[in-house]
C-alpha cells in the first residue's frame, strides 16, 4: 500500500530512534543495518531533514540524529512526509457514475480517516519496544 520510499524512510527513522539520545549515526551505517541502498538513503534523509524530522551534522563524528523524541513521532508523521496527502477517493468523470461515486465516497472517506487515525496512534517508540521484545506487531 505504501511506496518503497516510505517503507525505507520508516526503517531509517526506526534506526535513528534506536540511537536516540546518543551520538549521530552515519548514513552508511543506517544503510547497512537496514538493508537500504546507501545512495537512496541519502535522498530519503535529505527529505527527512527538509521536513525537520532529522538533523544532520558534518565532520568526522557527523551523521544524523532524530530531531524529536521517538515517543512524539507517529507512523503517520513519516508516511505524510513521503506520501503527501493520501486519498482513497478517485474522481469519476462520467455523469452516469456520479450516483455510484456519491454512494461510495462516504465509505472511502471513512476508510481514509480510520487509517490516518490509526497511523497517528502508532508511535515510533512503541514499534521499537515491540522489536526489542521480539513481539510481532502488525502496524502497516
């Protein structure tokens, strides 16, 4: 359902969250630990930096750090950075299908609302806890 870009972006944020409060982590270390192509990860980190989700430091001990506590970041925060405004609704052009589209639009709007509300409720820190404890978590 979500693009590979979003999935990789979420994996990168999880790696940064696991390192939260410590020294910056280099992109190549994130790339290797999360199995993300390094050049692609650099683009994703730049996008996260523009969204002010991560901070970058240069130099020998440089790298990336999460700008916020993982308990404050939701999956929706990350999804919206990479996917933008999501919508389940499609525009239907023909006048004959307007009635059918009108009948279904409420269903799609409600599905969209529930998905967004759910993704907003899942915090990055909660995912890390589940990963650390070995519990399986179905969040996406």
